[in-house]
């Protein structure tokens, strides 16, 4: 019985196997054929079609020229490679190019219903940014060229802000990049080379923050370093932007809008820890703990051969800024060895009078709130060559300290200043600077040489001031109700010797000292000194 059943079962199984075998073979052949077609389409047809149609699509959509030497695609790993791509203007000017690109699209993108890039690599990309005389950006023109055109006479449709596309980039690597900038409005040109960017975990469908890093250098020796974290949803970024050893002459096209002079030397260093976000549709920018420094600055007035202003170093520390609140603060400003040289020609024109370009202040905008905790100036010098009066006053070893400087003119600013007179003597002042330039300070001068005043004396007397010193010490106030200038203190002159043209002594004062309080209107001082300095 069992043998019979076993025989029947064997026959049934054998029959089933005989029927199923063609089906299985058919399924296998179908799968193999589909896989072959998929591989053929991915490995061969898709790259061939993309490479063939690329130039035509770009010409129609962007009105530009595109070329690529090779495109490869792996349909199983979803990896795309392209070599020697270039996008150019019709006249051959370059826009975008790269030597090699690798894009790895992950299959799990289907689970997230988003485009997920496992890795994007660009080798030797090049970007040419050009701003025309009309302010038009060449890259913005690409977006305009690709926009859909409406039929003639059609009313413009209202557009609503579209949500960001869902995508994620797990790793982005850019190496040996270059960005060329050509601003035809200002004449500014620069090239950032050896650009390197690393970014990871950037996504639009979650709020995870991804770290990023960027570095680049210019032919002038400047280095750019940018690192931090960024998120797309919500749109925010924080990090530090640093510029090191940037050649200041490269920024001349921007400086000419403010001064009629050329930057002939100098290096710039900037470090800005920042946070950027968009809240309620409004951008927010905050900077905290920033640093700014300048080294070996030289500024030469237009038409001059020697620098009118030189600076050994300028350091600004603890910079804070809040764009939304329109407030800024600085912990300290240190100025080392500033040197200013000026000349007044025979017509009474000072060469530095036209150094600053006149600008109209924007009165419509809300004022900024500024606060500077400390300012220090060391080893400064000032020199004036007056061709009208014949005087050549000069100061050296200028030192200045000030604190608590704000935009609130109702508050006083304490200050201390001292200087050495090149021809002999010292000057000093210590006090407070109040609103509208009012000063209340203790002033002093010691061993001030009088002989350099000889050109003034020669205009009024046929005599020579061969020697003499002056000194003073007292309190100086300006902006008082009774008089514009009030001085209370003493003054003295010593060892004054005035000779005739042959050297015979005419007047001699060994020592003279006065103690007095006087009120002197500033307009009378100007009325008295102007004719003397003008040589009248």
C-alpha cells in the first residue's frame, strides 16, 4: 500500500518538476534579460545619451556652451562619474568647469523619499564670477535664462515660496578648486586657488547640523579658512571665518570709494566667529569675539610719490555685532607707530584735505549703537611742511589712551595724550572729552624750543630768534558758557635770545614766568593766527 502510494507520489513530484522547470527557467531568463537591459541602459545608453544631448540642452535652456569628455554611470551602485566638464559663454569666456566629478546616489533614498548622496567629490573645479558694469552677476543670468518664459501679454502669476527639495549629502569633498572674481564696476579682480571644502551630514528633511570646512589661498599669499556647522531646515550656520595675510593692495578697488589714495602696502588678518540664521523670514547675524588686524599699512595720496600715512600695526579685539539690533562693540583698539605727513603748498592748500571722498550719510536708516571699551595709540608721529608760513611742526612718540567711547554724546570720554616735539620739548594732556567736542583737561608743556618760530618773526622784524624755551601747566576747558576757550594756569619762557642780522644781541630773557586765568574766544584766536600763518 505504501509502496503504491510512494510510487504515485514519485510520479506526481516528477510531473511537477517537469512542469515547473520551464517556468523557473523563464523567470530566470526574464530576470537576466531585464538585468542585462538595465545594465546596458545604465552602463552604455544613459552615458551615451547624456554626453550627446548635454550641449544641445544647455544651449536651449541656458544659452551657453557645454562640453564633457566622458560620462560613466554604474546603475547598480548608482555612481556617476564625469571628466573634463566645461560651461562657457558664447564668446568663450569660462563659467564653470571641473576635471573630475564623482556622485554616489544611495538606494536608501527611496526609504526617505528624498535624494540622498552618499558622497560627492569634485576635483579641480573652477568658478568664474563676473559682475558687469550694470551690476548683473553672470551666474544670476544663468538662472534667468533657465526660467520659464510666459506668453506675450500674459499676466504675471503670483508665486508662493516652494518648500526646499528633500535631499541629503553625507560627504562633500572639493579639492584643488579655484574661484576667479572680476568686478567690472570697481575693477576688483582676484583669484582664490587651492580651494578645499569638506562638508558632512547636510540635510533638508531634518534639523541635524553638519560640520563643514573650507580653505583657499590667493596668489598674493592670503589664506582663507572657514569652518563650522550648518543646517538647511531650519536655515542656520555657525562657525569661524578667518583670513590670514591678505594683501591690502588687492582691495584697492573698494578703498577708492572712500579715499582718494592708493594702498601701496599692508597685510590684513581677520577672525570672525559668527552665527547666521533666518527667523521669521528675516536674516540674523551675530559676531562674538572677533579679531581684526592690519600690518605695515601704507597709504599714498593720488599724485604723490611717498606715503602720506603709514601704520606698523592695528589690532582690534573682542569684536561683537548684532545685525538685527544694529549694535556693535569693541573690547580694545591698539594702534602702533602711526605716521602722518602733510604739506601745505604756497596757495594754502593742504594735500590731505581731499583725501576722504565726501559721502552723504543715510539718515533714513536707524542709527547703530557703538561701544568701544579701550583705545591705545603708541609711538605715533605727525609732520606738517607749511610752505606758506615756513614752519615745519612735527611731533613724535605720540601716545594716546581713551576709554568708554560710545555713540551717546551725553557721556564723557576720559583720555590721556602725550607727545614729544621733534625740535625740542614735550606736550601732554589728561582729562575728559564731552559732547560737541567740549574738553576739560590738565595740560602741560615743557622745554618747548622757540627757535623753530623764526620764520614767523622774520615776517615782522629784521631779527633772528636764536634760542629760547617755553613751558606751561594748567587747566584747559572748551565749550564754556562765558568763553569758547578757558585756560587757568601758568606759562614761562627761558633763555630767549633775539639777535639782529649780524648776530648782535637785541633782546635776552633768562627767565620769565606768569600765573594767570584767561578767557579766550576761539574766533579771536583764529582771527589772530590766520594772517600770521598766511604770511600777511
